[in-house]
């Protein structure tokens, strides 16, 4: 049976042990069949992609199809950091492993009514890469396809050789017919600075200091498994305690993010 380390991304076929631990991280590994119900904190999604980059190299982490889901989770994790900064809510990332769409889901537990109510944001992730000159070409291609009107489009601006004119994108989005509820763009603007901007409907920018936001996100429960019990919803923490990453490890993760200029 195939198991994956949720920390470093290594996977192995393990025949006997049904509760194996990663030989490198000593973290309990997760069976592939469990991913559909697994929620990751933004910190874990971002740290995991940085670890994959350290393990396999930046170029392979950026381009290898094997890590496509992890790259999508990374982008969604940055978006979750922006939402948390905006309203203080905690969001977890769930990677879609069964259906072709959405790419990821953002999950949040709302207890304001006295019950556990799961809020969900369905996310389509697309990269703006060096082989495409204009980001509007990427957005336009996605907007020509049929998506449910509650989906969000999240664009990872990986094109490091181009200046991203958010004002122009916002103006052009006003004239574009979009199936999405909202369209957001994620972009590095400095070694420790990212900008997450809603470009439709209307403009709404959120500036992130990545080290600060990641440090805040470390306090969030790293892994959550959803389980149904009767008519209520129970959230089960998969890890007894939070990962005790040192400040130095955190700094290395941010450095790898910046070097890759978005995964």
C-alpha cells in the first residue's frame, strides 16, 4: 500500500506496517486513500512545498507533474494566509484527489451558530508562467470554460520576467465575461513580500509579510481529519502536537519560496 509523508512529500509502497513513520522525518505517514478527507494548515502546505524543493531541487519542484497537487496546495495556502490576515479566520487546504475539478478546497469550521458548520471555498488554480507573455491570456482561457458560479479562480503569477500591472488586469476583468465568483492573483513582490489581489469583482489587495504570516500560521492545528458521527461533524486532529520547527527552519522555507519565485 502506498503511503506519503505529509511533511517532506516522500512516498513509499509499504507492505506490512499499516501505521508507518517516515524514515527521514519520523512523522506518521498517510495512506493515499485518506487524502480526500485530509485538511492541511497553510503552514504545512507551504512548508511541504519548500521541503520538496529542498529534497528534489527547485526546477523539479516547479515543473514535475508529480508535484502538481503540492504546487496547487502551496498557492492555496498563500491565499489562506491572506484570508486569515483579513478576518482572523482559520482555513485548511484539502487537495482534490477524486474529481478533476476543483483543484483544491479551502475548509473552515464555523461554530458561530453553536454547531460545527463546515464552510467551503472551491478553488481552481492556474499558473502564469514564462512561456505566456500576458497574464490576461491565462485568465481568459480559464474564463472561456464552464465552471460552477461559486468557484474561485486563483492565479499564481510565476512569470518573474514580467512586471504585473494589477490596475490593467482589474480594468480588463471588468470587460471579461467570467464564470467565477471571484478571481485572485498571487505574486511575489520581494524576498519576504507577497501581494494577494482580488481582480474581479473589483479590486481588493492584501499585502503579506510571509515570515510573519507563517509564524502566525504555525499556531494552527496542522492536520485535521473530518469524521461523521450521527448528525454532527467531528474534527479529528491527526497530530498530537504542532510541529516544532525552529525559526531557522522557517527562514529556510521562506528563502526557498523566494528562490523559486513561486512554485
